[in-house]
C-alpha cells in the first residue's frame, strides 16, 4: 500500500501549515526568524555545556539571555499581529518600544551576571 | 721524746698555706709604661705626674725629655706664683724632687717662708702633712734655704693630739672618724717634724709615737699565707681609699719615722716582711694609682732601717721528672736587688693529701753567676704529685740578722709532673652469671686502633688497665671516665675505680637497661684519663659496641631531649608550599573557538533568513528631521549595547547605571519621536 493514513495526515498538515504560513505578513516572519535564531543559540550553548560548564554563571547568563530575548520577541509578535483581537488598540510602535526597552533591561542584567 | 714533740708541733704548723711571692720584675716595668701614658706629653695634674715619675724612678725607667720639659714648666709656674695653694706647692715640690728642674734660691726661700706661715696656721692633719712635707722636700732639694721649724714641739704635739688609742689617726679635731691612711700620713709628718728640728723634740713624745706604731701594727690583718695588710673603709675624709693605699701610707710613715729617730724602734721584723709580701701578692695592679702605691711602698721597704725583707721565689714551680728539672730558688729584696751572702736549706717536704712530711734538711748549692740556689737532683722518693716544700734562709753574716728579715720557714707549693705508664688495657664482654669471657680484645692506648664489640642486655662489659707512676707506685688520677654515646647523642658517663694500680670497671647491662632508656644500637666508647701532674693525660676513642637491649615498656622514661643544633633553631625554616585553590580547568583553546563559531552560526542563519524574506528599508523615513531621529535612535541602541560591552569588560555596575541613565533618557526621547512619527505616518496610510 502507500503511506499510512497517519503519515498522510501529517503530510496534509504540514502542507496546509506551509501554505498558511506564506500568507503571514513579512513583519511577523522577521520576528519568527529572530526567535528561531535565539532558540538555536540557546540550544547550542546547552549542547556545549556538556563539555564543561565553567564558569557556570556565564553559561546560565548565555542561555537565559537567548531564552529571554526569544520570549520577548514572541510577546512582540503577539502584540503586533493584526489578527489578534486583544491588542487591537495597541499601536505596533508602542509594542516595539516595549520590546526594545525590555531587551535592554534584560541585557543589562545578563551582562552583570556574566561576570 | 722532745724530738717527737717538736716534729708533732711542726706538722701541726704546716696547716698554714703556702704561696709563692715574686719580687718586682720586668712585667711591672711594661705595665707601668702601659698604665702611665701621658696625653700630649703631660699628665692631667701634678699629683698624677708625681705618681708616674716616682713609679718610673722606682722601676729604673728613664723619663722622656719632652715630658720633663713640659712638666718642669708647670712646676716652675706653680712654685713661682704667689697665690698657689698649699696642696699645689706640695705636689710641685714632689715632682721637682724627681725631675730636678732649674729653680733658684729666691723661689725656694719665698716658698719656705710661706710654708712656715702655713704650719703655724694649720688646723687639720692634711695641712700639717702638706706644709711639713713641703719643707722636708725643700730641705732635700737645696741646702741653702733655712727650713728650720720654729715651735716644732708644739707642731709635734698638735699632730700627736689627733691620734687615737688603737693607733689610728683622725683628720682633724672636729671630725671623729679615724682612718689608717691618716695614721700613715701622720707618721710621715711627725718624721718630717723631727727631721726639721730634731734637737727640740722631747724624747718622751717619740716613745709615745713608738707605742702608737706598735698598736697600729697590732691592728694589722693577716692572710693565711703570711701577708699582713691594713684594712680601710672605702671612703674616708680624704677621699677614696683602699687597703693598698692605707697599707702603703702606713709603711711609708713607719719607715720614715724609723729613719729619723735615732733609736731602735723594736718593731717586729715579720710584720714588715708580711707587709712586703702583701704588696708583692698584689701582682701587677690594674690601675695606675694602685701601681704607684705598690711600688712606692716597696721602695720605702727596700732600704728601711727597721728590717729589709728578703723574698724567696721560684722561677719555676712546676718540675718535670721526665725532663729531670732541677729545683731552683732565688732570694732577692723586694725590688729584685741582690741579697747578702746566705744559704738556703730545704727542710721539709709535705705531700698534699697526707699529713706526714719527710724531713730533708738539705742545703742547696749556690750558683753565683745566675744568683740561683739549686738542688742537683730531687730527693729519691719524690713521685709525680703536688708537694709543699719548706725552705729556710740562713744568713752567713750574724750582723745581717739585725738588718734583714728572712721570715723563718717559707712554704712553697710545687707540682712535680711525670710520665704515667698506662698498660695492660683490655676490653672484654662477659657472660652474666658465670663471668665467662665471650670476647676479649687488647687495646693499645697509645696507638690509634679501635675495637668493635657486640653485647646484649644479659652480658657485661669490662674495661681494665693499669696506671703506674714514674717511680712505680700506684697513681690515682683526677679523671678516669668511661663514656658511652648512643647514635642519638644520648651520653652516659661512668667513673673507673681502682685498687692500687689496677683500674677496672664492669658495666652490667642488666642493671643499666633502664638508665640507658632501653635504647639499642651502636654506642661509641671513649676513655678519659687525666691529672694535672700527668704529662700524658689522654682522651681516647676506643671503638664502638652494638648493644641489644629489650623493648621499652609503656611506662619507661624517655631519653632526655638532646640540645637542638642552634643553627637549626635559628636558621632558615623549611619552605612553606601554599595550597592555592587550583585554577579550574579551562577547556582547550580550540574548543572555545569551535564553540564561538557554532554560536555565531545561528546569527548567520538569521541574516540569511532575513535576506530570503526580502527585507528592505522602505519604511525608513525620508524627511530629514525624522530621519535624523531614526538614525539617532539606532545609534542610541548601539551605544547602549556598547556600554554593556564595556560594563562586561571593565566598568562596574554603578558607573554603568549612571551612564545608562543618561543614555536611557536620550534614547527614550529619540525613540519616542521616531516611533511617533512612524505611528502617525502609518495612521495616515490607514486612513488614506
């Protein structure tokens, strides 16, 4: 026979996701790429931590900065997304300004913790 | 019977000590040159100058001409000046008596008249001493000046009035303190008065003074070896005194008085001899003043009218039997001059440690070339040891007995040394009970060989040897020690006992186990045999013995801690290696670079993704004002990030926060403007 129904369903799912994704505005795609970049960096750091986590505070700050900035980017995406009804009244520039400010504070803390 | 009694008495008398007195010799001369050193060719005062000059005169040392010139100048100045004090006049005249400077009669007569006034107004003993003494000195230095003392009788009585019943004198009538030194200078002053006006003095007064002298001599202290001296408080009214200065003053006074009084003083000769012995027993004094007192007194004793002491001395008090030394004896006066014709007899020999004496009564032969009395050979039964020889001086001329004092029997300590024969030296290890000899080794104590033995705690060590004196008798040395030294430097010393000539020591290790602190191992053996009269005393390393002792029980005493090597205590200590927290291991550099590359990879991926999304900067504001704000906004963010970088590298939190505050305010302002512009432009787009 051919592929099982589970695989067919998975294929169909992936295809529909892909086609839907191309419809998203470029803004959001940028943010998605940024989030992926941050997550990848965090994963690499954790992977390298297997070799040796000295100094531990540096490792933590590195990982947490990536995770933090990814989180903030996700928040930005939520706020900027026009299809999101909750944040209709929030201008995207305001969300962007919040994103920048929170990032700056996060990085200050990270730098302090980096040692 | 009578002879036996006599011998008994003599043996009892031998309890008094023996000593050797030596007359003045060259060592005194060199000491005088050392002690009396003038600074800039003159001494500090006339008194010191006189002491130095008189000492040199007695010893026969010539004075240096530059000292004489400088001193004469000060002497002449003092004598010529009409305002000199009495004391200075006295000292200057004393110095002049030795130096004989150029002075004319006028000076002398001027001084003499002043001195006579001083005598009339004198109130204390010192004033009388200086004034009368000065007049006597003038009489001795020039014959043309009239020094006849008017009212000599009253002067004599005045001085005599200050005497006390015990023979000592007071310095003045208001001061009740008496001193022996004062007695000496009083007698000298009285002698001076007599010499200045002999016809006027009442004879009874002179006898009274004779009584005083006898009482004074009765108060003399005596040492065991026959020396007499006068004790004196350290400080009296005239300054610091000592037994030496007091005895010296008394001797001068007595001899001066004896010289001027024409009748016999009947003084006991042995007291003068005893005083001379006291001065000689001082040896070489350490200070210039003491040397002066000693020599001044001996000079007045040398030629006195009472009795001249003769000193018996030995050039060598240690005689060697091996070298066959001869016993030599010298008899001189105190200053070392020749004695009259006499012979010396050796009467008795006492050996130390035993009370009996052998009576010899042997004459010593006289060697006129060296002026030495000697014995050809020592008596036969003199073995190595310490003895006291008793000599007697016999004057040949019966007239000399009145002039010289010989002192009866003179006892002199003499050491006779000899070579002690050491032989039959054996070391053996014995089995305990039966005494069987397990190992026996003979040692040649004169040689160098060493032995090595071994023993356990059940055995004994025996060391034996024989000591024979030169004459073949038994000899017990002062030191006969056997020392065992363990490897750990713990030492044990044992005394070797003897019976007759056999010396033996047996170390029973069973009983000594505790004393040795149960230390097994190698013990070095050392033997010391020595004595003052043994010419071949030795300290010999015999060898070693391996001792096997049982284990120490719990409660055994520990060996005493050995003295630390001092250099170990105060020397540098061992280097301390500090344990630092080891630096944590860092990953190798390559790994870090790979990590860097891996981490940058997502960033590259991010950029690639942005490109694929075809990002552009279309919405960037075009107009100038918003454009600047936009640029400033981006620059502001870059600046904040740079600040963070600097914070990580260098700065601390406080400076960072300060800078961040400024930048943050700027950024807020700029950002607000930019984003407001963007928002308004997008709102316009929406509505449009």
